[in-house]
C-alpha cells in the first residue's frame, strides 16, 4: 500500500515529509529491537523472545474479533490480555518493546497517518503503555495488583488516544453524531475526544479487567505466569 494514500488531503510535500518520518520511526523501532536482542549486558533468552512473539500474535488475532461501533471505534475480545500477562511477568523493559511492536502491527491493520505526533499518540504510546502491567505486583497483593495494573494501563491508553483525538478535532476530522451523545456541534476538542474514545475504551477496559479478574480468581493467571516465568528464570546466567 502506498503510504502517500494515508495522508488525506495533505500536499505532496507534506505527504513526502510524513512518509520519510514514518519510515524513520519504523527503522528506529527495528534498531531498538536489534539493540535489545544483542545487548550482552542484559542477557535476552531465546524463549523469552519467542513467548513475546506468541503473546503479540495472540493479542493481534484477538484484535480482529471485535464489535464495530459504526463511527470508527471498536471493542475487541479482551485482545490485550496475552500482552498484559507477558508484561506482568517480564517487566517494563520488554513490555515497552512488545507494546511498540504491537502498536506498529495495529498501524498495519488499520493504517492512518496525518503527522508524527498523531501517529505516536494513536499507535505507539497507547499500546506501549501496556508495559506498566506489573508495576504494582511488589506493593499490592496479587489480585489488587493485577486490577490496578490493568486500570493504570487503561487510563494511560485513554489519555494518549484523547490527546491524538484532539489533533483530529483541530484538523476538522469530526463525527457529527456520536452514539449515546448525539450531535457533536459545539463540543470542544477535549470533550469531543474524551467522549469519542471513551465510548469504546470504557467497555474495552472493563472487559480486559473482567477477564484478568476471572483468570486470577480461577488460578489460570498463575498457571500462565508460571509458564512464562520458566523463560524469564532461564535468562539468568549460571554462576559457577
């Protein structure tokens, strides 16, 4: 697909600049991946990389099972659960990496590019924020820690989407009537973007938290965690 077709009514010069920008961002992501994999000071295990790829693939497949809301938003079948569990086990560093890769896949799935800030706020930062999944596991009991991590991720993702939506609003890309709220005439950029993104992000977040709560309650979360921990534990170099 020609990326120039993704840039709406921008001039040829602006489209060229944006094309160069997104290629540069993609190259930086590849370089970051190579650095993370080849960093000898922090041993990266083949199994950990493989499990990260499996979790990315599982989340990506689940993202295709969705309920479209007719105005651009959609609610997926708890698509971020596999990535959440991976990030919960492996921490922020690897979580950022898999989140960025997943965001790039989301761009491939439904590409739309107006500017570098919009691209980052719509595709990279919202999904990279899944890296915070396990930030509460050392300060809270298991169940509250999982729920708090999922809630923090959901709030961060919503905040980034809202910021990206304000860019769309200021460029005149507005849906004239939103589900539940009707006519959008007279709404400011922040209010419009909050409502636009909140309509699908609230149920999306509740579904994510609900599935994670069920997995933790039924002990299946622990089973999946132990499975991934085998890969994480094998990262530690043996000491003589």
